[in-house]
C-alpha cells in the first residue's frame, strides 16, 4: 500500500471536485491510461503493464463531500483500493490531500511487469500528486486534453 500527502494552494471544495472525478485521473496519474464512467458510482479503469492490458471496474464506497472519497475494485484483472482524505488549511484557502492506494493481482502470482508496477506505486503516487498540484494550481484542468491531430 502506498500513502502520500501533498498540500495544494486551492480551496478544499475545488480540490475535492477535481480529485473526486476519476475520469480525470489519466491526466495526472501515470499508472492509469483510461477511465470510463459506467454509472454515478462505477468506473472502468484501464492501463497497460508490460505487454498486458489490465481492466478493472470499481465502485465508489465512500463519498463524503469535501472530506473523503474512496473506492474498491468489484471485477477485473487488477485489484485496486483507494482512499483520498481532504483537510482544509489556512482558513480554507489551501487543502491537504492524503491519498492511499493499493494494487494487488486478483489471482496467483503477479508477472514481473505487474510486480514492478506494484512495487513502484509509492514513487508513482508521489509524482502523480505533484503533477496534480501543478495542474490544479495553474487551472490546467479547465483546458481540454489535446487530441492527436489527424494525419494530412
């Protein structure tokens, strides 16, 4: 399990809004390639690890506005559980994020690539949160992700 924290120079409500939108995770999380919203509480994640594509479906299990956001895997090839806690700082002008994430294979021993992916979770999460902070504080989330231009 990886646990990292970071302070963001934005009000809690804004940070919560951005962090409780899993479809935005591929924009700042290197270990997540794609997230599709299936329902208000269910999301399908996808990532490539080594030569294999992993897909898993999660359900939000805790959504306490401006306080906590958590989910668990309900099906798929990779078991992911996560909890994000939010704490207001400096009279609500800044926010502390505590992010815990855990990956495990559902069955058997992980491949070498998956084993390395799991071992690197802490370092990846630290980098992901730094990227989130930079994007959030610079309003980069307001910009639409750039799509590959069509070949002429």
